[in-house]
C-alpha cells in the first residue's frame, strides 16, 4: 500500500466518525453535482426486508475524496439527481457485495450505478478469497478492524444512534482505498477488463426480467417428469404467488412457501377441506386465497392445452457423474493456470447447461451467461474434454 493510499483511508476513517447528513432535495442536488466531477464515489445502502417483498430503504451511504455522507430516503422524495449521477459513466461507483443494493436501487429509484466496481468480486478475481466479507477484507488488506455490532439494526428509526451512523459510514469509508489497491493489482495482471465484464453482468442481473413470475416454476427441478397439466398448474400457481406477493408487498412465503406449492401439486386437492389438511397451508391463506388456488388446479388441464409449459430441466443421467468430475477438473486446471478461482471461472449451473446443450441440441455450447473473458479461457479446453467423453461413450456402446 503506497503512502497516498494510506493517507486516503486514514482521512476517511476520521470522516466516518462524523458523517454528513443529506436530508433535502437541495442538498442532494448540490452534492450529486459535485460528485459528478469526481472520478469515483463509494456507495452502500441499509434497508429493512423482513415483512415486505421489496427492500425498504433506510439509508444510502456515499464516500468521496473528502467525507462520508448519509442520504436519508425517509425525508427525500425526489431522487432525480442521484439517478443522473448513477447514469454518468464518467464516475466509477465502488460497492462491496452489491447484489442486494442494486436490487434496491432498481426497485426504489429505477436506476443502476454504472460503471460499477464491486470490491468483493474483484477480491475473488484476484484470488484474495471467494465471497469475502468487507470486515475480513479490511483486516487482510488494510490491517483495519471495524465493529459490525449494528448489523441487525433498525435502519428505519429516527434519529439513528451515533453508533449506527458510524457503522454505516464505515461501510463506504474504506472502499476508495480498496479500489485503488485492487485496480493496480488488476491492471498488473491484465484483469481489469475481466472485472468490468463481470460487474456489467451484475448490473444486468439486477434487472427484473420476470416480473410476472412466469418462469419461476422452472426452478423446481424435482417435478421435471410430472404430467403436463401438473407442470402447467405449478407454473400458474407460482406466477399467481409472485404477482400476489408483489401487490401485497409481502415475502413469497407469506403467500405460499415452496414446500406448500409442491405439496399442492402432488396431492391435487379438490376442495377447501382437502386443501386445509396440508400442514404447510396457513389458515389465513386458506381463508383469503383457497378458492383461487383450487381454481388454478381445476384449470390446469385447459391451461396446459392452451399454453403448454416449457420443459423443466431434467437432472443429468448418473452416467455424467464421472464426466462432470473430469470437466470440473479442467475448470480447476485452467483457473490455476490463470490464477482465477474455479468458482468464478464457471458455475455449476453453467457447466450442467453446457452438457445439456449437447444432449438436447447435438452441439455443446456454453450458456449466454458466460462472459467473453471466461469463454475465451475455458471453452476450448472443455470442448476438447467433451469430445474425449463422447469418443469414450461411442467405444463403450460398440
């Protein structure tokens, strides 16, 4: 760590003890205008999500080259300046483990901070550790210990305690220093563009591509071989649950938990009395939504005929147990060669999708979720190994 970087994080550590509150539209506008002339800012959020479907913003934290700031979403209604800042691609937005924060920004403010530098993702790429928490990263990289005692705080209360304010500010205070160190290391290894691609994938992943819940049912791999009318009913039930949870702003489990959905499809109740015997059905759900659930089952056959459900991925045949181990070994070898964790190079679902593409289409292809840099490293070795596996299968069949 160079001298200027050390000075920077020490300066912001002091700033975190007295963060600046932003509680009005005028203040927000003035600060956002200033932040737009900077090369980067650090971002984080605090929110509540216990009894709601959507996260409820309690705080937005920002750190710049001068101080730490706490934006109060409970007193500000017009976030247009923040949206303009987020869309300004000349300002890098530094975040740590940003997935839930990005979801909040999309749902609450209809915007995403770009370009993004996620310090957790960068740490994984640099092989510092996979899914590393900020506390451990600060201890490992900056030799700084921070208190995480306010993790379960109520961020919707006002006023916040001094301890809460300090905790929230510390979540962004050190991110600029981590960014400087990581960027230097990534450039030295030629990985900066790799991180940019993965952060872009994070931003795309935050977008709600299935607001009606029409594809949710395909997550239930255990029912892949169920009759078509039952799969159609499961599709319709999960879509109804998704839309209901969103409209009522309650967690999905408050409507129906996944286990209840499967039990309903398996037992196929035809009356409220039969439905009430299922242990996972709450009395409130039975009273408010029982008739709707039964009607969706009743219409399952017609739904399947009018709009056949897309198939659910079938679990791979046990034959693939050993070949998958070989393919995973290839991923590990390539990762070791390029000093990239295998978990980052290719996910298990992506590997299984590669195998399915050959079984279903006769042509092995990596899924679209695999970013260009990962594809460039891993595709050729995996296809070569798959060719050997196919050759072995043919020989054993003869």
